[in-house]
């Protein structure tokens, strides 16, 4: 069937189209390092502005914020990691990149502050992205890792200090949305009951019919707990079950309180959960294998793959980060609009496999 009949089919069809489209693009378009550097700089700077403006709206009356950190958080990690990798690759070929490295540090700090003000989960994603990106780049460029115990402890202390500042700001401005303690207490209050509901009702292909919060309207699978953006489904006029979620009582009960593996298992069944873990593992292993090939070509004097190597480092960093956060911490971090970003990052990694085989 070309027309998807439920959320799972739509996700799979959308993923196939995105993967094929980017794969074709990679085989048609040349990707020099200069172009990758320019795109990464514009993307990272643009998201820094968007996150900053959105965070400012939290403190202004009569203006609503949009929470761009959910759909674009992993894309910000991709942009920053690609920008930093591009600067390092310039240094590898004896081109000074001091200003670019300085810019990447400034953008890193701006995005960290703006994103943390909007969502505490983003700060975790951002710090993890820095750790993963630093690890990959230290291996790619054969340099000593910056992840020393002292620096890791410094990042942890800075993170705790950031949460403390957010709590103070939430009390000062009477803005509960900023409070980390409120978020933690909600997770404590609701995660266990949500987890119990998921484990008791999950089957191989979905969940027990009627176990959803909307009772008899529950389909027993593909009920929309995990889906693509609602606006996309509305635009395509697809007759799928949709709900905007009343916090802690409907969709958001799973979306906010449980890791993504439980959301996927509950909505699509244990088999889909196993398949998703398998695909994520395949993407990560493929990415590291191709990075090794790119590094080997660079060490042999070839500059043909510098742009692709920078893009691969960025995409692999963001994909691994979003996988860890989305699968094992917050379902929302790869659900809805964030799932579009996740599929896009997966396609950016896997597209290299076809071009590498054709060229090498």
C-alpha cells in the first residue's frame, strides 16, 4: 500500500523516502569541505538565534514560546559538531582555523544557555553531544582526548550549577516552567504508574486493546503515542488517531515520563522495539566503519572526502546523542517533530555507504 494506513506505516514510508532522497543527493552533488563548513556555520548560528529568541519569550508577558529545542535539539548538535569537525579538518591540511574554532565555542555556550532555559532535557542532550563529539573527533584526528576526569567533573559541576540557577530564576520570576525540581517531582510522581501500565499491556505487535486512556477508541497499536508531527498528518489528510495530549493524562503520560523504548514498545510492540534497536546499531556501526575509511584516505593524502568526513562526524555525533537520550531517557526527544530530525540524521549517516562504495 502506497498510502499509509496507520502511524507505523507512515513512519516507515517517510523514512524510506528520506533515506532514498538523501542517498540520491549524495551521489549527485559534490560536497567540498568549504560548503560543509558554510552550511554548518549558518545552521548553528541560526539555531542559536532561534533558541535565544524563544528563551527570551519565557520572560515576556503576552508572548508564547514555541519550544524549538524539542524538534531541533539534535540538529543543533549536528550543526555544532560538523562546524567543529570542519575546523579541525582545516587544521589537518595546514589551514588556520582559529576564528572558526572560537566561533564554535561561542555558539556552543549560547545554545547551551538558551536551550537549558527552555528545557532541562536539552541541557543533558547538549552536554552528551559534546562528550560524544569530542570522543569521535579525538579518534578521527588522533589527538589526546579532552575528556579528562577533571573536565568531566567540571562539566558536571557546571550542569548542577545551571540547574540551581534555573531554580532560582523560576522562584524569582514565578515561572514554574523553569524549575528543574518541579520536573523531577513530576517524573517521580508519574513515571512508575506509567511504566506499570506499559509493561502490563505491551504485546508483540502493540498493546492490549482498550488499555489506552481513551478506552474503547483504543486500537491496540499505532494509537499515536509515537508518530510524526501532527501538522504533517493533518496536511496529508490521513485518518489516523490524533490527540494533542493533556499533560500527564493522555499521550504526554508516556511522552514525558518514560524513555522512548517504552513508547515504541507500547505503541508498536516488542518486535518493533527490537527492530528499532537493531537499526540504530546498524547506523552507528556503519558510521564508524565509513569514518575509518575516510580517515585512511585522508592520511594517504586524499582531500576528496574532507567535506563528507566532517558531515559524517556531525551526523554520527547527533544520531548517537539523540538515540541515547530518546531511547533511554525521554521519549519526546525523538518523537513527533524530533522523529523527523532522527530520520534525517539516520539518512545522513547511511547515505555515505552508497557513495563510498561507488567511489573508493
